[in-house]
């Protein structure tokens, strides 16, 4: 999808869009890449005894991009706070048991995909919480009645939770567990633990 593959780091790949060639739809390309990677992974896992899991973190922002380094060693790369945030968001995929997480700055360019807000997170080095979302599917999923009903109910749960209506949130959470996609199980386990503490 037109990404610049920056580097391979152990079991990770760092890639970015919109440089060196301008891409007005870079957020969309990144979102489509997530869906493409997950589709390829599903095919791969069908042939494996032990499935492989991945975590993808996406963020958008103004970075310093170009040949970076010293006389002895330099390469074409990107640095800056948005890169650090993408890395932090990727690390949170394990906590929530999700294959991908992205920030609001990326989500705003993915209106046609099936996006759901997951949480507000405190990230090292930032005073304000960061909203994180996950992609559950492409345009066909985004338009489906089941997804729209789930997203709306999930939004009501988040509103009750953030409004400190913990009993109402717990009640909505019990209902959500029946209708939510399987990958949300760990997300709701996390919320259930918090609600128990807050109550």
C-alpha cells in the first residue's frame, strides 16, 4: 500500500507513509495495510500447529524524516514524538488482547472502516490521555447492522464508565460480552477488573 519499510527490529517491522512521496490518503493506506496483514496472517495460521499473533500500532503526526545518523552510520528513517507514540500504542495491544490499536489522529482518516474506541490511556511523557481505537474490519463490516449495534452499545458503556456510573457500566458490560466480537474478551476483562475496584 505504498509504505516505506524503515527497518526490521527483531520480530518487528517499522513502516511509514507520506514520505518520501506525498500521500494525501496515508491514513487510509495504513488502515488497509492492517486489514491486509490480518488476512494474510489468517491464511498462514491455517497451516500452523501453533498460531502466530501480531500487534500493530498506528499513529499520525508531523515527524522529522530523512537521512538520519552520523558519518559512520546513517539511514533514511523517521523520528519524533508521533513515532514514539506509535510504539507505545503497539505495546498496548498485548494488554487488550487486540491485533491492532491506533490513535485518534489516525482514526480520523478511516471513517469507512469498522472502528471502535477501546480506551483512554496514559502514555509516558504525555499529560493528556490518548484515545485508542481498533479496526475490526473493512467497509462491509462497518456498514453491517450487527457492528453498528455493537459499536453503539459499546459507546454507551464507555459513557457510563467515564461518567463514574459504575453499576450501570457493569450491567452494560454483562450484556456486551454476549454481543461483542471474540477479540474484545480481554478488553472487557480489563474493564471488569477496574469496575470491581471502583465499586
